[in-house]
């Protein structure tokens, strides 16, 4: 994962934009007044958490990713925005040295090894007699063939050299297989398969790239029951969540993520229509995993198994949740005249209570409605911890009461809402059968309102409806890259494209056609290269590209498959791709405008909204016509 990808994975664009713009929740998007032009009647600015992008569909008519927003807000170039956001995300930037480029090429080789291993294990499960017991086990557990294929499940044969021989036959070095976590090293020298006679669960990162494997025993005498990939350059279990690559969109749509304990739990839940669930690489949920999840939702449900290990994991997760999620800093005066900071948890963390002896997959495969009720009735984490700590305790014992209170009160003090804090203190007082004032005696309480309470209550977005999420999804990003690749590989196509756009009555190529910040910067350089004649256009771009864009430029110019088409087809391909890209964004703008038009709570100028809708509808008609009848090259 590049530094840019890592920053986007760690930072929530809603939070970054909220530093400048007061946003209001509107379905799956957020709206507000554009910070880049004067407008006080219609909130013509939208942020789309699904794709990590923003758009102004008013006067600016611009959009982009988190980098482009910061660049426009601060007047910075890409390098300055990269350094700022990297520091904010805690990402260390490394220069693109030949050594680093070589290392990244090595990562791609390891991913290729893992991808080929997935296919090998799949084939062993579905097409060999040896894999039939594993297949029967999965089917008996209620996992369908469709789910087996969707999650790419496989079987590792009961052999020490099955995978070793297969990958070796494809020309891969054993040392690389070891580095990818697929082999173990013999004490006497040589290597052997790490996984034998196990069901294999491919583990992909949030972007869908292979990272490693989880493996479950079939023979109850084997140990351990579950075996994950070792720490490798690609596999870091503290930063991975099983199923997240498939759960991202459902989590956004449900505005809730459910964390379960096992891989089969995830698969069964997805299979039953509850795709907003993931699993950590063990029972404990850690800080990095929560930071990744909070990008998609602030509503987190822990649905760990109801046995002792699950209960302990839940309680461990409490402290982690307090440390991991965003905190809002406030200044409070104390009697000594000192300033101090108080943190308030910025999330809704809840815990389910599963029926005794049942796992999530047991529940959902038997009765999906029962699972829904369990998740819907999940308790706030403070209430859960109260009940968990009090269960089986002698609450008549003063020392037991004091011990429970000492563990619960810090949690209550981390709740951002004053109303919720008072409610929890009352619940704790009733549970312990003590006077509520005794619980407050150990806390220094200010009599005046806390600014963070007021800010949190006033700034919390309100859900008012639904709007189709938009902008720079993977398809749009790939279309942008494709356009730039075609232009950079033969800059003469730029002038032909300009001619075709003019004949179709469309606007000239603009850097604003590219909403990804790196693509936008490279497009600006390409446009500058067309206004000079000292250097070849591509050479001009290369000479003026700063080191933070070199990696993207190399990615675009290294592609060779475009040579498969003749020049005429490539030009039409370029024209259609750019026009389709514009059409996608016009449709997204129209969706948002119509949503605002129908939103009774939106502050808006109806006449201005109608004019914007009419103007964009007319432009969409032009684009549709341009696609239906592309101009002929002369």
C-alpha cells in the first residue's frame, strides 16, 4: 500500500472537511456551504464518505479526494498536502528511492504468490477427492457453494510438499514462498508446506489485495485450531479485518459495523444478508483495526462469543476503544488555575449478548430475524461493562461496590454527552444501591456547561434522508488513469481529442476532469507541456514532476497493453472514456441536487436549485448525444 493509499485508509474525509465546513448528514453523504465561494442560500457542497471524496455542484463545479480538498483550502501543492495529511494520519513518508521501488516490486511478487496459492487451495477443495471432507464440513456448517466461491475458500492437502511443488513448478523461488508465509523452514535445511490438512481462508486487505491466510483444522487432534500467516511484509494481523474488503459498502449503508469472532461467522452472516460484519485475526480488537473501521462508521457493535474467552475479549476491547477512537480536546479551569485536557469518546460502541453456547453463525443460519434482534438490542458498552462486572458478585459487599465503581466511572466520564453521563451514573447508582452523589465525589465536576458537550450536540450530523453516494469510486479512478495513460503515451492524441470535443460542442480537456489529487496534478503538468515547445511533452512532465508524483507517473507510463489497439481505436477509446467520466459526475450532481430539492429540512434557494438542475440536465443531454454519435476523425 502506497503512502497515499495508507493516508486515505486512515483518515476520514468527513472529519478533515469538518475542520472548515459545518456539515449535516444527508443519507450516506454530508452537505454544507461551499468554503470556496460565497453562498448562503443553498448548501451546494457535498462530501461522500463511501468514496472519500467531495464535490461542489455550485459555482466552483469542482470535486476531488481528501488531498485535493486540502490543496484547495490551503493553497498548497500536492507535496505540501501530502506532508500535512501524512503527519495527521501518522504515516511515515519515504522517498521513492531505487531501493524502495525494488521493495515494492517484491511486494507485488509476494501478492502474486499468494493469489496463485488461493487458486491452488480452491482447486484442491472443489476438484479433488482429498478435499471432499473439507467441502462436506463447510456444507454441513451451512456454508453454501456460492459463499465458498465468494470468499475463495480452499483446502490445504495433507502433504508436506503439495503447495511447494505446485509453486515451484511455476518457477517461484522457495525463499519467496517462505517470505510470503507459505512455507516453514526445516531444522535440517530445506522447506515444507506450512498448512496441511486445513480449510484455508484467504485474507485480503481493505482494498482487496491478498495479505495472507487463516487456516482451520479438520482433524480435532491437530493444533492449533486456527493458524494465521506469520508476520510478513504483507500480513500484519493488527491492521487487518477479515471480510472488510466485502463489507465496506454494506457498513456504510447500514451505518453500523458488527465485529464477530470467527471467519465462519463472517461468511454465514454475509450469506444471510448481514454483510456489514468483519472479524479480527483473533478475539481481541485493537486500536489500528478500530481506526480503520471508524472511517466507515462510528456505530460499532461487538458480537463476540458468549463464552469466557469472548467475555474477556469484550472487556479488553473497552480500554482499546477508549484509546483508539477520536477524542475531542477541551480546556477546563480547575481550582488551581491550571489548564487540563479532558477526552470524550466520539463513537457509539455497543455489545451484544449471544445465547449461551451459540456462535453468531449458529444463530443466523437458524433464524436470521433472531440475529437482527440480537444486534438491534446491543447495549451501550458502559451498560454492558456494568452488568459484566456485577454478574455473580456480592453487591452487598462495600469493597466489591467500590471496585466496580472505580472501573466504571472512568468510562462514564469519557462519554461526550452530559445527559448520557448523568443517565449512566444513575444506572450505576441503582445497580450498586448507592447514592448517586457518592459516585460523583471522586470526580471534580465543573458547574458550568462543558464546551465540548455543547459543540458535540450542536455539530452532530442529523440523518434526514438518502442520496446515492458518489464520485471517485474505483471505476472513476481507473477511467481517469486510463485517460492519462493514453495521453501520456502519445501526446498528439491530446490535440485530436480537443478537436473531437469541440466538434461535439463539449468543453476542452481540463485538469478538473481528474478528481484524484495525483491525477489532477499530472493533468495540470500535461496541459502546461502543451503550451511549450522546448521539450517533448512527456519529457516536460517527467522533468517537472516532483518525487511524490513519480510513482503514479511511472504507473501510468509503464502500461503496455494499450498498444494492442490501432491509433484510431485508441483515440475513440480516449474520447468515450473522458465523456463517460463527465457523464458519471453529471449524474451524481443531479442526484444530489434533486435530493436537496426534496429535502424539507434543507436551507435552499429553490429557484437557484432549479436553475442548476436545468443547466446540468442540458449538459447531460449533450454528453449523451456526444456518446451516441462520436465525431469522425478527419
